């Protein structure tokens, strides 16, 4: 099935009267629907079960089954399918029951072509809204999934940052304790003995020379 067929509205027309079948099918095609036509109730149910229709238009009195049987089968197969029931005058009670069972709308014979055109227009717009809503729901679901993934990633990143911060604090505490025990590590180089001034060095040298002279004098005596 190509893209154009996928975008078109898939429709089933179940009508036993050939004249009505031809007229209704033509109007449905004009409403941009891809129409399958069937004149037998049992065959129509088989087609409903085997295909994915957006809308089903059926006569209430269809050979071998009736429109209510088609309505039940259609709603079981796809709850959001739109079902339109066409019935003769005097079937109002059954039509009301069909609406209660989930039928989208109904027409009573004889009907004007303009009535059917308007009904098919409403059907088309309804289906387009359903499709747009499904698309939005899908996009929203995807956005929620992506948000959850980002939130999970942010939480993992937050935990990783907390762990890193804790390790940095531990390192800072260890370094602080080490510097308190060995203060010289804070400076740029290892510790050195304090250098004496030039005056002190001169005194030391002079004192050493005097000591030498005293020793010489003691020896001669």
C-alpha cells in the first residue's frame, strides 16, 4: 500500500440494493474515501475482520445478516471505527439502539443526496481529527519518554557530582591535616637553616682567630 492509500480514508459500504450501492459509493469516493463495496452481510463481516476500516456505511437490512451485526463486529474489531446505519422509515427504535451501541450516525430512507454529502463530510472531518489526535498522543508519549530519560540522566549526573564533591572535601581535609603536621610543605621548597648575618659571621671569624693566638701563646709559655 503506497503513502497516498495510507492517507486516504478506508471505507466499507454494505448495501444490498445495487442502485443505492452505486449512488452511495460514488458520493463516498467524492468524499476522498477508498471504498470497498459488499452486498452480503456475512461477506461484510469477513471483510471487517480482515481489514482496518475507518468508516463503515451499512444498510440495516442486509442479506444474511443485518446492520446491527455489522455494528457489533466492527466495534469489537476497532472501537473507534465510525459506523453509519441506513434504514427505512419505521426503524427509529432500532436506530436509537444502534446509537447507544456506538454507531456514529444514521440516515433514514428516502434521504436526500445533500444529506448524505453532509454526513460524509462530517465523517471525514471526524476521522481527520482522530488521526491528528493519535499523532499528537504519539508525539506527547515520545516527548514524555524523552523527558524521563533526560531526568534520569540528570539524576545520575547529580549523584556523580555529589560523589565527586564528597571526594574533593575528603582530599581537602587530608591535605589540611598534612599541612598542620608538616607546615613547611606549604612553602615553595624544603626547610633550610636560617642564614647568619655578615656581622655575626665576622664575629665568629674574629673569635676563631683570637682562639688560635691564645693557643700559640700558651704553648710558648
